[in-house]
C-alpha cells in the first residue's frame, strides 16, 4: 500500500502579496467608509452653524442700517440742530452745480 502524496499548492511571493493587499483593503474598507461619513457629517454640522451665524449677522447688519437711517433722518437732524442752537432756513442753503 502506497501512500498518495498530496501536492501542495505553492503560492509565489507576488500572489501572497496580492492576497495580503486584498485582505487589508477588504477589512479596512468598512472603517474608511464610517470615517468618511462621520467627517462629512461633521462638515455639514459646521456648515449649518456657519449659515446660522451668517443669518444672525445679516439681521444685525439690517438693524444697524435701520438705526443709521433713523439717525440720518431730517427730523432727527433738525432736533439735534435745535438742541445745539442752530436753525434751519431754506434761504441759507446754497447749491453748487458743476
């Protein structure tokens, strides 16, 4: 009775290298995917915060523009002029044309 020899399949170094690389990529893909999604989520959160700050600043700017218009109004200028002892007459206004 003769024993049969089993032929072992021997892999070359290149095949082993490909196997290792394939295993690494296959195992690391889920982690990379989760990391990418969490990074994207964080960026979206920062974007929304920035948009909220911009909207708040725009409201503040509009409020300040309205206040400037109120302070620059003719009624306000007349009241400030009266407080300082100045008077407003149309005869004292001179226009200069180019």
